[in-house]
RNA sequence: GGUACUUUGGCCGAGUGGCUAGGCACCGGUCUGCAAAACCGUAUACGGCGGUUCGAAUCCGCCAAGUACCUCCA
C-alpha cells in the first residue's frame, strides 16, 4: 500500500501506523448490539465509525473480513450472579420465544443500518449459534488453569491470570484497586474473588435459554462470545477489534484475558474505541433512559426532536465529529447538520451539470490529497468534510460563471467528490428528489408555468397566489433565471 | 474514593508550537416585480493562573468546572 494509514490504538494510547498481520488480508471484529430493544443513536456511532474504516480499508486495496456479532444470549441485566438474561427477560415480558425477540430486533437493527447506509459485515455471527465454540473455549481456559468450576458454573481466575499477565492493561487499571472498590459488593458469591467473571453459568430452574455443557446445563458468559467467534472467523491473531468506549471495561478487558489465557498470546493487534454520544452533556444510554431510538429520529416522534431527521442527516451529524470525541446531541445541532448536508449534496449535484472550458481558474489538485491525509489520520472525517466544503465554494463559483474549469480538472473533481461523498463517507442523495408520479409532477409544472406567464404579464396577484398556496401545501418554489424549480 | 478524559467564537465541531478548519445562526452584498431559495463576503475563539520558548489556544505545573469507567450499556 503506497499510502500509510494511522489509527489510534487504545492499548498503546497512541496513533500507530496500521500494518496488517497478513497483508493483503485484514481481520476486523466489532461488537454488535444485544438485540433486546430498538437501536438508538448510540448504536449508530460504532456502526458508522467502523463502516468508514471498513470502506476505507477496502478502498486501500485490502481484502477485509469484517465480523460484527449479534448478542442474543448471555448478556445479563445486573450483577453477574443475580442478573436475568436481557433477551430472556424481554421474552418473558412480551410472552414470546426468546428467538422471536432476537429475530424481531435483529430485523429492525438491519433495517436501521440499511437506512444509515451502513454496509453489512462479511459475517454476522449470533452468540446462540456458537455455543459449542464457547464451551470449547471455556474448556481451553480450564485446561490452561486459569478458570475454576463452582456450583456448576465456570469462573475466570483473574488473580491468577494477573500474576502471569496484566489484567487491566487495556483500560489502564490494576487489580488491587479493583479488589478494593468491589469488596463490598461481594456477599453470597460462588466466585473466589469479586473480580472473577463468569465463563459459563449454570441455569436456574426458570431460566429458558440453556444448553448442555460438561459443567451444567446453562449458558455462556457475555464476554465469551467475542473471544470464541472472533478467533473462529479471524484466527488466533487478527488485526482490529472495535467497539464503544463503554465496552473497554469490563467486556474487552475480559476478552483479552480469556483469549490470552486460552491461546497463550494476545489475539488483537489494534483496539479501537468510539466515544459516546451525549445528550445535555450526559451519556445517552439504556441505563439512563435518555436515549432516542433511530426510528424516533426518522419519524420525529420524540419530545426532544423538533422534527424528523433523515438517516443521512444522522450519518452526517456523526461524521462531522471525530469518532474519539464525545458528540453532544441536540435538535439544533442536527438541524445545522441537515442544512449543511443539503448544501453539500446540492453542490455535488450541481457539479454534474458543470461544463468544462479551456482552462481552469480554480485549484483542484489539493483536494484529493487533503481528504486522503485526513482519513488516513485516524479517520478524521470532519477534516474530509471541511475540505469538501471548501471545494464546494469553487463549484458554486464555476456554476455562477465567476470561475472556470478545464475538462481534466472537472473529471478529477467529480472523481474525488464521488469517491469521498459516496464511496467512503457513504452519503447518499436524499430520497426526496423522487417525489410523486409523473402526472403529478406535470400538474405542478403546469401550475408553475401558468405562474410564469402571469409573471411575464406582471400579474403579480395571480403569480403570488399560486406561489403562496403551493408553499402552504409544503412545496418549496425557487425562481431561477429562466424558469423555476420546485420540491416538496 | 480510584482511573482516565474533556474545556475552542451565539451554537455544533476540527486542529495545532508561528500560516483562515468547516457547518449552522447573525450581519453585509449579488440575484428578484417583491419575496423565498441560491450564491458570494466580513466579523467573533481557544476555562483561569503561572512556567518553558524568539513565539503557545497548541508543551509543562497548579486551580476550576464537567464527563466517563470502576455494575448492564454502543
């Protein structure tokens, strides 16, 4: 690869040059959703962030295998000892089979992702479909001596692991602090230490989702699925593991410990974490109950939303901030993004209509380089967008006849805009352009042509009436030099 | 309590030891019968106090405010 990509590795807390383990192949694993409820804005962030990475790696010529899991078992509601499985709880409340819950929300998640123009991953494994792998993985850890069986459940022996390796190296904490802060929570536990976590849980009698294992009839611990499925599809060592920052501890820390204990080596080379979306400065999340679902954004059906926002607006809004920064949601911020996106896309459409002249009065060369440098510098999408907006000015000036562009420059500009807007940032033209059937469109055109005639005759009363009434119906009428344009 | 991070103009949000980020809003202009839309343009900034430096919003220290993780969370 002639171009160098730098990504921030949470492990080293530095930007590092990305060098694949087995070029040209790249293995990418990202923690997907637990499908017990509708996806919210927070789910869109990692999906979009790693969608950009996925697209960019492919653009650079790598053969990428992108694995994003669906968690449908083992993710508990509260403390590992007493919590109820999230899926099972939802199923009980809705009187459904757990797998009905899983299917329903998985479908809805897919629909939302498609609307956001997030490419499907190469493999989307379900935890429930990989119970055997998880049992085997657990057995490996037991064989290695880093786990113990207690009352039919299997727990990871964190203290023992920590003697040989550093438990806490990803999140930057040490075991003594953790033992201190968690000591009080520990009462009736079957665990030796409060920091130990479950690899396999024996199912209580009322627990529906259960499988046979050497230790008991039960289900796998939450962290186990990613270790088992990640290594199954990407190998014992793979390139990039991503997810939300809130998963850093304990989820990813446990994953590192599990994989290292079972395989005797570190599995992941680069750890990447996207930051959180906040609302009034506070993290948006299920536990805080302050989340807005993606569907609510698309329909505008939420008290904090001034109106509906298109999936592309959401995508653009997220891309306008760097993935490692928190981004604060507000209706105003989204409206600003919406307008900005519209301007960008209209400029992009305008670019297609520009005719080339003999020579260029504008500079086109720098854009591709700027975008490339920005994206390869730890996915700096805000910089890419900024560069595009700067070129947008030139496009508009050319359109107005104030600047000129030659054929070669025009081709380059079109190519770069397409590459970055469509292929890499994944922004699509708004769907609104296709409004109504042909007879319907012709009827509107007819009305506006009548208005045009009225204008020629200086019959302002008729002209304004048509304009005002159409506006009242929700049409946007634009007068141009030689006619009109309209949209809903 | 422990650990980490953040603090940029009216709002959102990049960046960086010296050169305009960008978007939205505002204001001014072009266009228009008037508007709207569109387009162009100007302005406004780097939490506070010290230090390093020829020079810091950018590095260091202290202080303040806020957030996250330490329990489920993308």
